[in-house]
C-alpha cells in the first residue's frame, strides 16, 4: 500500500507547496519518476514552484535536468 505525503511533509522535503512541486530545485534528494508516455509530446509543462507557474521543456531535457527515472506509470 502506498501512502501519500502530507502537505507539511511535501513542503519540508521539496521546499514547494503542493500543487506547485517542481521536478527541479528540490530541497532534499528525492527520486523523480517520469512517465514514459510523455515522450510522445513535443513539449511538456512542468510545475515551476507555485500552483500557478509552469515551465516549458522537452522530454529529453526534462530527463537530463532531473536525472529522473523513466517508468511505465500510466496504462
């Protein structure tokens, strides 16, 4: 069973408020997982540290800057 982190835990671990957790600039080292199905898009829009902010990036650069693990997450 997987349990979700509380809002306080998310803020403490990432430095970001839920709804705006960016895959980069995290306070602590955490595993970043990237869904392999996102590779089909020319551009992705990732959270940029605030619920109303995103940044545009392509799949390869997202993988590169996050050192994320590409996984099959969705069906």
